[in-house]
């Protein structure tokens, strides 16, 4: 498969997202919304109504799946909106691969951070006590506080960039 104009637009968009996420630890609404509008408009101009449907399905698939992860506090709202924009730019099939690889790389990065910052045992023990305490008391505020205060966080773009490289490597191969 040969790369399309929309793929190159995605690469540029993600480089800006990487800068914003690393530098400011957030992705502004104007940025994510502009990605969604770009994807919808681009595909509508290039392919008409079928392009608009293609883009809308990608936006909805990514947005809804990552919204569920956001509700479980597994990721930030900016990441949800970013992936909705990515879905609008590349469509359902490619965004599902990007999401899968991003989650895998995010988990790997999280494990490396825990292992190499020498806080693994301390954080795992604290997480276990927070989980047991929340379960026994049927009050999950301790667990929520643990995730908010002591959880391992990093810019999700650190996982998105290798996910894009991996996805496009395999996607263009076949």
C-alpha cells in the first residue's frame, strides 16, 4: 500500500501533538478539534459523502472506545479527543490498529518506568493495599486517590509515536 496525503498530514499532526503533550502535558481543545474538522473536511472534499462517512466512522470508533478508557481513568480527555481526530484522518481500520499498538506500547513504557525508577515494589505494595482497603470497605475513594496521586503517568504520545511507526510498517508491508 502506498501512503496517501492524509497519512502525511497525520504524521505532521502527530509531531505537533508530541510537542504539545511533552512540553505542556496537555493537548488543547483547539488542536484536537482542528484535527477532527480537518479529517472530516478532507475526506468529504476528496471522496464526497462516502469520504465523510469514512471519516465519521473513524472518529466515532476511536472516540467511543477511548471514552470508555477515560471513564475508567485509564487516560486523559486530551488523548480521547486526539484519537477521535486521528480516526477522522485515517478511518476505522487504521485507527483501531493505532489504538491497539498505543495501548501495548503504553503498558510497556509504564512497566519500564516502574522498573527503572526503583519504585516498583513500593508502588505495587501501595496499590495492593489501596485495592484491598477499597474492596473491604466498599469505598473506592482510596483507590481513586492512589491513582490520582501515586499512579505512574507519562505523556501518552510516547506510546503513540512508536504505535504509528509499527502500524504503518506492517500496514504498508501488506
